């Protein structure tokens, strides 16, 4: 287990050790969340690296990562706990043949060994490596009632189980919440967190990310890939802009095809790696890809 970073600079170095290229403002938000025991709420477009932050914190701090993947209809049984009803029924049938009283059986079947612990309850349990990293991923996909349920967990780091009582964490877990902003999250939940907007990186930082995440890509190819993606993000009529994840995937794909520099053919053949909607691909393929690539090569030539 690694101790928590003692400064913003140490937090930035911690992220870099996990091959996460972030800026100082992100490191500041993470440092405050870690040292003041507050959840870190990360919002931004899909593919900009929000989930990766939680993974890197767990890896570099030597903590257990517990992930709750949110979806529409997520309920307490899937996120917090449920009773093992089949085992309880077996226990009741066995007790009926013995001399145990009804009260004894009822107390026994609602004990810890019949409890199936889901991510939120698991995160409150003590761990030899230290408090776990709880990732509540894509909370905007859940319904508002479940969002309201989270308030007790994030306020006091405790969960009430009617049959047992209140389970409270001895040490609060490190909580990272992500949202793609498909809907607004209620202010009551956000107030319990430190908020940070994870934006698309600038060209310089995205190039640094490629050098870390796709080291096998040729330097010229990496520069052209980043410049091309930056041009696409400046295009307002795309349904879904490519995220950093798509930039990395595209660099890997082009390298696998032994591409050392972008060509119109290479772009047209691999646009499906970068763009995820056919309408977007149709807009860029052909003459538009040629036009953007010409601009990219001219600008890079001037810069050099």
C-alpha cells in the first residue's frame, strides 16, 4: 500500500506513474478529494479518460478497485446487497427437522453469511491494503431514485440494512464518480463531491498521451494523428466527436497497418476506428478527409 500523496505535485507524479497524463488542475482536485475524504465527481464527454483516473489511483496507491457500472434500472439488489434466498430456504427446511426455535432460525438466516454484498457495501468493508477505491461509473445512466439513495452512502459512508442495522465504514473509501452528462445530476449529490470537468486535451498534451499509450507509433504519424483529430473536434456538425480513447485506438490501428504517415487512403480505410457513427464517417470520408489532411500537413510543415 502506498500512502496518500502529500501535495498537488506528488498527486501529479502519482498519476504519471500510472501512465496518466493529466494537468495540474486535475491533480489539485484529486489531491483535495484524497486528503479531505470527499468523493471526486468527474464529468465530461465519453472517452476523455474519466474512468481511467480511478483505475490509476487504485493501481498506484495499491488499493482494491471496486467498480459499480451504472445503467437504467439499477437497484439496491444489484448495487448494495441482497439476501441469498435459496440458501435461506434450505436453512429453514433443515431447521424444521430440528429442535431450533423459530426466533433462532430467523436470527440466523438474516446474518452476515446469508448476505450477498454488492459494490457499495463491499466498499465500506475494511481492507488490509487500506480503504478501497470505489468507482461509480456513468451515474447519469441511472434513475433519479437510485441517485437519491446514494446520498446516505456519500454523506456518512454508511448503509442501513433493515434486518441487521447500519453498516458504517471505519475509514471512508476513495470515491470516484463519473458522468457523461447525458442528463443533469441533482445538486444534492454534487454538493457532497469535489467537481472536475475532464475536457478534451490540447494538441500538446494529446501528443504526450500518445507517446505514453502508443509508443510504437512513428513520431510523424503521432503528430499527424493528433492534428487530424484536433481538426475533427473543431468540426461542429459531427454527431460524436472522437475522444482520447479513439485517438489511441487509431494510432494503434495505423501502426498495426505499418502506416508511418497519414495518407487519404489510410484515413478512409480506418475511419471506423476513429468515428462511431456512419453519418459522421460519410461526412469525413473522401474529399473532406483529403482537405483536412492537406491542412494538417501544411500546418505541421510550417511549425517545423
